[in-house]
C-alpha cells in the first residue's frame, strides 16, 4: 500500500474558478472529517469542499462527498483516483 508521506497542495484556475486540492495521510474517519471541517473553515467563502478518503490495510473503508455538486461528479472521481493509485490511509479534498 502506498502512503502520502508529506501533505501536498495544488491549485489551478479553470474558467474563472479556483480549485485548491490537498492530499494527506490520515488514520481514521474522524481524523479525515476533522481535517475536512478545518478546510471548510479556512476557505469559508468556497462553494464546495469535495473529498474522498481511503483507509485500512486493504482500503476497506472508502468514503466520498460531492458537497452540493451533482451526484457522483466530484467526490466519486476523487475516490477513483485514490483507489486506482493504490494509496491507503489517504484523504484528498478539492475546494
């Protein structure tokens, strides 16, 4: 299983919209949700904070949220990238 060793951040602007992504290592669902909530506070004026996380030795815990985007258009693709990369105990938030 691959792990995120150091928190990563990226940013792009597409059609006048700013997208900020953050990937980091997490050890529990609560830790993942706490981090998502801290991102929501930091970027309080953002419309959406979509995320996905994968936890467990065999990636048995997988969750995602579209946070108001059309169903399956944001969180699910993030989860597919995490799952496809073989990354474990990883959270990715796109604001």
